[in-house]
C-alpha cells in the first residue's frame, strides 16, 4: 500500500460550495476511486488551502493511470473548476505528488 498527498486551493468565497459538493459526491465518482484502489481518502482545509491524503492499495501508479482514463474523473474535475484551483500533472493527469519528508509508522 502506498500513500499519496496533494494540495490545492479553494477559490475565494467558495469553501462552503466546495464542502457541499464533497458532502454530495457522485456515487459513480466514489466507485471510480474505489476501483482505482483508493481508500482512507481525506481532505482538510486551512482557510482556502486544501490538503488531501489517500492510500493506494494497488499502488500510486495504478491509481493515477486508472483515474487518468476515467470520463467520470474528467467530468468531476470540470465540475470543480469553478470552486478550486489545482494544477494537474501533465504526465499522469492526476494531482502533483507531494514529497514525503517524515513518516512514523
């Protein structure tokens, strides 16, 4: 199991809408994440800054590749563009990887 972390920013005045959309995430989006081997997905915020973390049961490369080919993920990303800013990695089509600097098992 590999871990993955990402960061992004909510657009000014859009935090409530961002939270609403995640409270009502589409069932098909949840299924894509599960099928990609993603679990323990959590997102936190401080002000407009977002930090996301998830675990990849099938590995990060598999999760990235699976999401990159999903029309549901493309639709979700388009849906979220008006409330958040996230630069995607052009090689993977996923969120840019944060580098781990510490881990306490």
